[in-house]
C-alpha cells in the first residue's frame, strides 16, 4: 500500500507532528509513505526516516483560492508518478486539493479532522473524503452535530505518541544540564508546550504562575512554543512581576528534554481536539493539569491520571498546581497512571494499525 500524506506545511506544530509520527509508524508496518507539503522545519526528520517529501506550493489559508486549486494539479502529478493507492489530507486547504486530485485520478482520499471548524462552505461543498478520521470522541461529535457528517462516514482513531521515546528518564545530571541550557534555576518547574496562539490559553497559565510563585518563590514557569502571542505573554509576565521567573523557549522537535525538567505540566487550552503535547507529557510521567474541554476529557480522568479545571479558571489552575508541588508522592503516582494510560490507549502503534484498517476498507470499497 502506498499512502500520500498531504498537509499545508511541515513547520513544527501539532499537524506536522501528527503527519510525521503517523508516516513513521505506517512505514514501520510495511506501508510506503510519501508526504506532500510546502515544506518546513520537519522535512529533515522525514528524510532521516527515509520518507520522501514532495514540495508543492500549498501554503495558503484560503481553501477555495487559486493556490489551493493549483496545488491540486501538482498532487495529480504526484499521485500518478508515485502510483499512490490512497490520499490522506490533514488541513482545510489540503482537503480541497486532495478532493480535486481524487476526482481527476480516481484514487480515493480520506481526511483527518484535527479540531473544530465553522461550517461556512463546508455545508455546501463536501471535501471530507471517503472517510473522516476523528482524533477524539469530542471531534467525532463535532463532525456529526455541527458539520453534518454522517456517523457511518466517521472513523474514530485516537492520536498516538511514541511511548518508548517519552518513557526514557533523564539522569539528575542531564536534567541539570537542560536547565542550565535554557536558563532555569534550581527549584520546581511548571511548564507547557504548544503553539503560542490565543486558543492554547497560555495567558491563563501566566496569570496562574503569579500565585504559584508567590506561594513558592523557588518555582519557575517554562513555556515552550512559538507564535504571535510570544510578545504579549512576555509583557504580561513582566507586568505581573514574574518576568524573570518565566522562561520562554522556541518550538523544538525534541520536546522530551523539556518535559523531563517539568515537575507539573499545564495544558490550559480554550479549545482542543485532543492534545498531542498533553499525551507526550503523560507518556513522560508528568503530573498534568488541563482544561476540562473537548478531547482533553477523552484523555484525563480528573483526580486519577491528571487534574481537570474549568477553562480559563486561573485560580483553579494555581490551586491544582500548588497542591501537586506540595505533594511529591501524589505527583509521582499521577505521572505513573498517566503513563500507563497512554501506553494502553494512545500508543502510536495502535494508531497506525487502526489507520491501516481504515485505508484498506476505503481502497477495497473504491
């Protein structure tokens, strides 16, 4: 089976990470995989795993604009040259391009819905493909209830993470070296990883950090990610008087080393389809505090393998983190339960196996 994965770009982020990890896992199961995008930071990672990347001019936010349609015919060439069996699209623009390419070539396509969308033209022009992959039960309900996708057309395949990679523990000296590298001092670290955009809710974490640091002056914040909210967040931290205690680090593929220095991971999203960064934190054995919303509720059972708090509730975030910092045995137990949960339900191998089943059924039916 040869699969063409299509996305807008391969810059570090949720969808690019999903495409990379899925492609790697599919290849391990015997599939041939080609990725098509406008390129980005993760091209090297694809190359390192022996996964070909075909660059196309598809970087645009307008799914029905001229660039999307032009890229569709680039996909037609790739499908024919690579002898592709199925196309898998991962963004609004790539869905439209893949729909056209499928129509021209007769090769079926599927899509993954990674989050939440307004209906807009989706209610008139259907570009969801033969099957729509929902990454969580919450996204499945959104597809069915808000976007009108038939339930028989939706396949629930939870996103997976490389549990082997994230289960490796760093030594005390290695942790000390990472802290020194990024400017952290001794003391507990409260951190998060994710694109710096309003939907990720970083503002709520920064505000909560003020109370956390007041209660524990040795505590520090670590925010890993890049985006348009970086400057406003730094300004907010400075205005709250904690600018020197909150470290910002740009997006990086090697999130494991940053997770290893965190004592508590906070995932304060306002909207979230599932949350790969949260899964990686749990796989790393971190105690987690997260918003009670969307696909996050598919992951965490509050009080067991993490703590759920109301969206945007700064006081609840601060109180949950302070309680965890004060109780190391509870942190460790929660981290162990989170790690066990990911190994059971969110393994990358399981994701790849279920995705291969979807592909096979679509190809057989086409």
